[in-house]
C-alpha cells in the first residue's frame, strides 16, 4: 500500500490500513482539510466546490466519500460525474465556484487514485497553499457542519458539451479547415473519460471518420495508461492498417496528448507542445514557456517566430506562474501537456487536439512531414542512486561550480546548457536519488552526456 502526501494533492493505492493507502478515512481527512482551506481562501463560510472524476474502478467509491465529506463540511457541491481534469478546471471558472477537486491518479495504474486540488480560478494550488492543507489534515484542524448548515449537491452533466463548444469557439481553432481536410483520426482513450469526450469533440470539429480504440470508460486500462511509445503499439498498427491520417492518445484524465503519425511512427510527446506553439505563434506574435526538462525545440520554434522562450521549474503550477509572468501565448510541459491561456491555465488535450488539427489542415501535408519540419532532439532519462548519508544539495552545488563556464540554471536542481545539448539534474524529495535528464541531436549523444555527468557525480561523492 502507498500513500503520498504532497503540495499538489494526495494520491495512493486503494485499500489497506488508514495512513498506509488511500483509505476512506484518508479521503475524509484530506477532503475536510481542503474544504477548510477553501473557506479561508475566499473568506466565506458557504462555498461551492466542483467535483469531477476519471473512469478508474475506485472512482464511484471515492466520489461518494468526497462528495459526502464536502457536504458534511457545509460545502455545496457541483458534481460533474465522469469528466476530465481540464473540463473540471473550466467548470470552476464558468460556475464562479470557490474551488475544485478532480478524482484521478492521472497516468498511474488502476489501483491508484488521487485528489487533485484546484483554487477558485480552476488552477492547481501553489506550494504554500498545498502545504497549508497538509498541515490542516495532519492536525485534524477542521470541523463539520451542524444539520441545518449541511451542504447541498447537484449533478451537472452539461460540461461535456460546454467544453467541446468552448474548444470549437476558440479563435485559432478553424472547424471549416479541419472539415475540409477530411481527416481519418484514430483514438486510444485507455478506457477512461477520453472515450466520452474525444469522439464527440472530433465530430464537432468536422472529423467524420473516427477509429476508436479503448473508448469504453470502464476503468479497465488495457495497457499501461501513460502515453509513452512503448505503450502505444496497438494504435500504431491500427493507424497503418486503417490508413488513418493521425492518431491521438490521452491519459485517463485527458490532460496529456500524444500524437501518432500516419505511418505509425511517434510524433513524440515532447513535440505536441512544439507543434501547437508553432501554429499559435504563426498567427500571433508572443512568448512561450515550458519546464526545464522539456525539449529545446520549443525555444527554436519560438525564436523563429520572433518570440522569447522562458524555462520554469518542473511542475504545472510553476509553468503557469512563469507564463503569467512573461505573458506567454502558449506553454506547457514536454509530457504532451498543452496550456493555452486563451482557453484556461491548465493542460488540456481537447484544446491541443483542436489547435493541432487546425495546424495539420492548414499545413496540407502528412503528419510525419510536419514532425520532420522541426529540429530533431532526443531525450534520455536516467537516475543515480546515492547512499542516504550523502549531501545531495552539496553534490548539486559542486556540479554547478564544475560547469560554471557553461550556461547554468539552478531554479530547480541544476540545468547545464551546452551549445548543442543540455542536462538537467534534480534531486528526489523522497529518496537519495538524482534524476538526470539529457537532450542532444541523437539518443546516443544524450546517453553519453548523461553517463559523463553520472561519472562526475560519482567522483564528487567518492563512489
């Protein structure tokens, strides 16, 4: 059993004793702490919270406990039922609610679930807000409403259509161009809520030919639900067999978007944001943001269009903060997460699909040719395990000194930018590990850079 308490929410495996997994008692504790924080945040005794969930097997149980706890805290609940993370974010803003909870463990396997917590703007909490909720939960610093003050609940299943309408009405989504392209599109929705949202989205966008794979929202994930190349072999084969023009793959809560080319090759999760940014910046001049571990190709595309690229610390809330600071038109993360402020400040696969299909339609060539038009980079992901007694912060500081003659960024670990490649070192908050991400023009070059850095660390640590 696993229970992970972090500033971004609470997640764990279902079952086991309280405090060891995501048990009903843990759900009550953290939901009540969040309700208490929400009241303090908006300085109101009576607040409204939006709740949505993905299709994982534990969803109905978690949903009932969270909804009942909120009502028990005197909170009014708008329950979206089966939904997506970006839909719930949009609903908070549209309802002018005081917060939101998304019941999803994102790309984690079926035994996991989680509470993703939103503020009254429909955005993820910052570190200070998340820490406050953890402290409230730890101290049981919450109380429940008396009978006359209990909250109410209402089901609202209109947000599927509202989200789709919202995407179709975005200025840079050209429904007529998509319709005229007569695309055949394949989908893999990993048997979660993407299966409810994406087929009608595509229809609304003018796509008549949709090939559905794993679009039944039953929570039985047919493969590892993280949309990585090794998990996408079935849709790759399907695209070639059915002669589809493009394939889209989402994770269970539909905030990450992976793209597969018409020949079954991977567009590359890192390049989802690159392609969408390329299109947006071709229509409007502006800036972009991604996290420090995302591909350098975004910077190249941004500068091609006369914009400025900025890097943020890893984590969606950090990317959003940097986007607001730099007034970025588009941003996100290299895991297929597209954040488009003209819509809302959250990763949104539906928005990503609308913008990407418009781009592909206007491009007028094959999906693989669009991918080939971007600078080619390869990322290698490694880690080095250290003994618990080693001072990881000191090791990172020594690495920063060693490469002081290069461009170094230390807002989140240590990132070293070389002229034609980079490496990013981040320590784990839970174990004596340094994660090492590197990028170069070939995978072998990226691996060689990572190995060089690992050797440097071992030398400094005396290993």
